[in-house]
C-alpha cells in the first residue's frame, strides 16, 4: 500500500494522519444544539466552573453549576464532564471540558482530551476556548493521529472536527498547519524500512514545495562526503544527502537545519540486540522533522531564510560494511577512527555540518537527531536535550520550547571531556577512546561541534522524546514528531 504525506483535507487514505478539520468562524450561538451530523459538542469551562463566554449560549438539560458540582469538577485542563442532551428525535452528547489556567499547554491538553473522547464518532463540534486557540487545535488534531498500513482500527479516531468561534480563522489555520507538519514527520518516521530507503526519503522531501537538491552515492563520492558513504556502504540501499531551501523575499538571516536521516539502524557490525532494533525505523526522526519544518514555513509566513540538510543512510551489516577500527575522511578532510559502527549518526551529520559551514555561510546552525541512548537516561521522555555554543541561541530555542510545549533542558559542553575523542591514528575517534567519563551524550555533542566552524550552533538530542510507547495526550504510539512545533515556533518568531 502506498504511503503518502498526510493532509488535513481531504482525509488521507487508509486512516493515516489526521482527521478532516472544518472551518472556524461560526458564532457561539450556533452551538445551542448538537451540530447536525456530528452528534457531539464540546464546550469549555474554567476553574470558576462557569462556561466560558464563547459558549454561554449552550443550552443544557440541568443548570451548569449543579452539573459540575455533582461531578466534583475542578476545571482542570483535560477534565471532561459528559451530559446527554436531546437532539431532535435522537440523543446527542455535550462534553464540558476544563481549560485549566488557559495557557497554551493547558489548552493543548484540553484539545487532546476532547478529541480522544470523540473516538469512533463521525464528527465532533468544538466550541473554541478563550486564549491561544492554535494550541487547542494542535492538541485536538494530534491526539487523533493514526498510522496503519492495513485495515483501519475499529473504532477509529473521530473523522471530522469542526472548530467554532468568532474571529478564530487565522488561529485555527495556524494550528492546522503545525499539526499537519507534525503528522508528516510522524508518517515519515513511522514508515517501515522495507519501504523507507534513503532514496524514498529523498522523494518525500522533493514533495514539500521548496527548492531541493539531492546527492546520490556517486555525487557524494565525487564531493568527498566520506561519513555518509561509510555509514551507508554496508546496505544495498545507497545513501543520499538532501538539501531543501526556503528563501523568502527580504530575508536577512540564514539558518541551516541539519537532520539525522538513518532510515534504519541495525548498529552495523557493532550489532544492536533485537530489542534495541525494534524502534530503529524511527532513527531518522530528526531528518523527518527538518523535512516537515521546511514544508510548513511558507504557510506560516516565516521571514528567515532556512536551508535544511538531511543526511540519509541505512546502517546495515554485510561484507562491505565499515568495520570498527576503520579510518574515514569526513567532508572537509578531517579523519575519524570508527571505534563503534553503532555511533553512526554523528558521522553522517558531521559531513552535513562541515558542508554547511564551508559552502552555505549560515548565521546559525541547528542540528536535530535521535543521537544517543544516554540522553534518555539523563532526561527521560519528557524533555529534549539542548547543547549550544551560543547563549543567545540557546535562550531562543529554550523559549520556543516552552511556547510550543516541546520543552528543552540545556546540557553542558564540557571541554574537559574533549580529549576522550582523541585517536592515535586519526584526527578524532567517533566515541570515547579509553575514557572513564561515561558522558556519552556530551561527548557526542562535542564530536559534532568539531565540524561547525565555530559558528553559532545548537544540537538537539531527541532520542528520549522522539518516540512514544503509548497513546496518550497529543502522542500516538510510535514517532512523536518532536521538534517540529519547537523549530516552527523558533523560526517564525525570528
């Protein structure tokens, strides 16, 4: 079955992606009865247990205060009180949903809770809350995301959501655009490696409506991208380097985003155990984020020039695979002793970073990758890691993380750990060589820093947050698309 990037309208095939999202702009008075085909209406209320002004005209069979008191409601974000109402000759349902403090995080949580309660229904009509409406829309749409290559699950997510509120069209459109971008990143990462080769990933990148260039294996060899070639040489699926360019008129700043695009990671000859391989189709989650972000910038009106680089390879094992102790030459001439073939992401990204520094002249570079298992141990699954060479850049990304709900925790770049990457036969080793520091995520970041040319640079390690093991909140089991909301918030705010 062919896999295509999801879209909001029309509904994607085979249950992939998100539900349809209807237009906003209907007045609150239009919510006095459960909407025609939907049969399900969601209405916001606050911690003071009163319906928000936008939903004040909704008629319920019992007084609101008595109903909420009966259910001991508190108005917390994501809290839902359900009541049956007459809908002509049938019975409909009204979901009173709490909005908490009305912040973006609270409304995102509320939207997700409302949408999950619509599972199995044809439609849902949601009266929009006061505050950052786009966050509510993001939460509602992302909570309904599904990915299947077989028959759709029964019951499936709600098929259509109509958002109702005066003057909210622009906010709803922005929320839809961001949700669509996140869903695309999830689709790309969730696609199995039996479909997703580096060439397939390049084809998907070319569909994003921006200028693009793709290096195949022959071009990579001719131009000296030794890291990407070395990682990909053990696979029958040749590697690619993908460049996407967004250049709005009048842009004065140039940002380069670099994404890790390992379409499957077996570990190479440093073979992973079976349990460690089960989720490795998502090891290109960083590259998927970069593709999705570049595809959404125009719709969001971003004013900064952005170049995306996705270093794509399959890390496999065979007689032609690179070996521990091999020495490779990265783009630009630095030599690296490969002590562990399972530390391959940094090798492909080093090529892309060095190329960006030498050829693209960016003002800022940001890379994103499921780079180290160590970061999941350090920060768990709730925070992405931020390493940065520039305090202003770090502060901007951290602030965007708070705004978008994809929070970051800044980690240190400890220069005292850099000698751990010394090699006796090359300029660098790709992992710690005989060191007792044990700071795997930090030394990985230090390795990447070597290829940034001292430009302002940040590294986002999303190995802990790039995958979800459960359907919960805005996440579905599988790839999370973590980083799309964050980078879009950061880039559109510049």
